[in-house]
C-alpha cells in the first residue's frame, strides 16, 4: 500500500517519418513493398510534474543512416514509463503511447508497469469547445510557457534536416521537444481540475481526511451535496486546485433510500 503522491511524468516524443517510393504527389497510396524506411523514435522529452529539469534523449549520436536504430533510446523510455504512475501527453492515447509500445514490441521488450495516461487533448475536448485543441493553440491562449515554433527550420524541414545530420537542426529539435513538455506541464496544471477522467491521486496518499482526487490537496471545504438519481453525498471543493469531489457514502438513511422510486 502506498502513502505518497503518484509520480506524474509529462512526456512527448518526436518520430521519424515513414519514407517510401512513389510515382506522384497527389493522393498516393504507399504499398508495403514501397516502404524504404519505417517509423522510429528520433527523440523524447520527459519531465516529472513539480520537479525541475527535463530529461531528453535522441538518436543523434547514431549518425546519418542509423537514426532508425532507436533501441537504446527505447530502453531509457521504457524505464521512464515503468517508473511513472501517470503519464501526461497531448494526444497521448492515440499517438505517443501507441507509437512507443509499437517500438517496444519491435525490440522484443516486455511490457512496462501499467500506467494511467492523462490525455490533455481528450480531457479538454470533453468539456470545452476551443477553436482548436492543438497544443500550440491552447498554450498560446492559456499558458505563460508557449509551444515553440520551428524558427530556423520551419515545418517538415526540421525533421528532414535532422535525418540529414544537420547539427543545428538537432539542436533545434532538442529545444522544441523539451519546450513541448514544459508548456504541456503548465497547461495540465491549469486545466486538470476540469478533467472528468483524471485518475485519483488521493488513493495513493491514503489519508484519513478528505483529500482532493485531482491534486492531492487536503484543504477540502464542504460545498453542499452531490445528488444522483437515488442517493445524496457530501460534496467538497479543493481550495488548492478548485476541483469538486464527493464523498463515497450516502448521507441518506436506509429508510429514505428504501422509499426512493425511479
């Protein structure tokens, strides 16, 4: 049984594109036999929420033509995930985690310890209709730390130049990848109280007083009652992050519950 806050890791990966041979530019369908280079992970950045420093790894040292060999990088990434309780990633459930697990399986790794993924893209979309749910848009509107634009190597040029071994491009990739997790951490902390699917922090702490399931704060103020179709529960609001929560046990008597019809 734990008695600590869960380790929450903000994670972002950058992947190499699938390259192939085609006969045109418009509406091409790439067959398996046309693939020249398959997907791989070029770099990742990870940051523990509430801790200083960003951990960054890349395949730059492999040299041109060997960037698809991401085994050593994946070993370190495996430990990042294995040691985490929660992973925060923007579009993490559909993209980052599935790409990562594909590479783990490819390299013959055993599964890391099960981890709960907090996908900021899905959580924000579930409650709010921003003009765009892209990280660049959300951080521009909501955070001090912004997602970094590709200054010297715009758009796909950054990936192209990295694959060609351009050291300046790799330096920009490093800054770009690291800034993504810094801005994402701020976005997560500012919006997490809204997340319907946020896993419970409180169950890791095992406090004997009401504890916020979102941030683990213990400054919980009574805020009326939470009503379902058949029961009523005490309701609380966290004075630290603003999250509403309810007790697990009904405040209605047995006789009151028995007399309820639906």
